[in-house]
C-alpha cells in the first residue's frame, strides 16, 4: 500500500490509503535480473468510491480510463519500462496524476450557432445554378 499522498493540484489530493500497489515480474531487457526481481508496478485506484474526487472528475476519469477500468470502477495502471522498482512506481503515479488532471479540465465552452452571411448564400446558389447549366448542356441536343 502506498503511504504518501498523491498531490494532483491545489484542489485535489489523493490519500495514500486510496492507492494500492502490487509488484510483479516484468519482461524485457535486463537478463537474469528480470527473472528474479519484481520490478513492474500495478497501481490500483478505485475511482468510483474515492472521496478525493468530485463527481464530474470521476465521470471523466472513468471515460478516459477506458479498458484499464474494471466493472467496479477500479483503475489499474501498469508501469514496467524501467528496471528499477522506484522509477516504475513514480511513473505509475505520474500517469495517474496526468489522467486525473486531464479529467479535471473544465468542459469546452458551448458552441455558438451562427448563420451564413448573405454573400456566402448568394455565392453558393450561383455556383449551384452554374453547375445546373453545365449539366443541362450535357443532354441530347434538341431538334430545332
């Protein structure tokens, strides 16, 4: 279990008891070292039951988590790039922080509906009638 809290920003801080870490064997470069030492980190964070996050941030985090979120709302982040357990732990915590910062961003401003200008409507209609004339000229000649 992680003991130190994870500070996301000045409003959001995740308590250490909310994060669970599990160390597993990781593949990749490292020779015999990877077969003996559990350096990969699996960081678990229950988003739905977290008292640290506002409801809007929870919804966004669940959506951003995608397939990494289980049915009960627990996010799992796995970090195994480094051969060091400490570096993998920091990387996992940093990825969780980035995900929650992304989820905490304010929603984009609503789009204002606009109408096309009078000139653009006239140009569009003129272009349509011009194409219509071109297509009429492709037909069979009329017998005069």
